[in-house]
C-alpha cells in the first residue's frame, strides 16, 4: 500500500504576531483569509485578501477557488503568513496550501484580532480597530 504524505493541522507552523510582523519585514507575504466584508472593515497594510470561506444559499463553504486565487498571486516557494480573525480558518487554509505544494506556510496565531491587540496598525484609526477586527457576519 502506498503511503500518502497528506498534511494535517498538526503539520502547520504557528507563529505569534510579533514573529509574523518581523517576517513580513523580510519579504514574507500576508494572506488574509477573512471574508471580503471582514477585510473591508480593517486590514493590515500589504495584506492580500483571499477568502477561505464563501457564503452560498446553503451556508458557508470552503471557497472552491481559494487555491487558484492564491496561485494567481503567489509562487509555491513564496514564504506565506496566513491569518483570519482568530486562527481557525487560517489553520485550515494552511493545511490546504501545504497539501497543494506550498513549501513555506505559517499560521499567525490569534489572527487579525491578536495583531490589533498587539498594537499593530491597521488601516483604521486606533479607536475603530477593536470593533473592526471583531466583525462577524450576522448570519453566523
């Protein structure tokens, strides 16, 4: 029987927001997998918004175009920091990216909420950031 090397969440490298911020200064790319609505509320400078989940009539599902959308802007040997609002979607997105052959993928622990809690600037005034990063669609 042939052994598969399918990656799981245990294979995902996790980095804290301070490490992630440092890595972004040396060329890593920030993939923000939150919804377009969440991203519009507030986001980090230079983040690429590629939603991992999308809304359908049946509810939220994994974005069927996620990997092709990432492939359109990133190479498989790019160094990627992946984040959502708190870490769940980003962990699953990292697994999919690893299984698709991306070599350098890390989940930013705590997501954009931790980024804001650490005092890192987003695209909104500080007073608006706390509310913006806690955004959840009404149907959740």
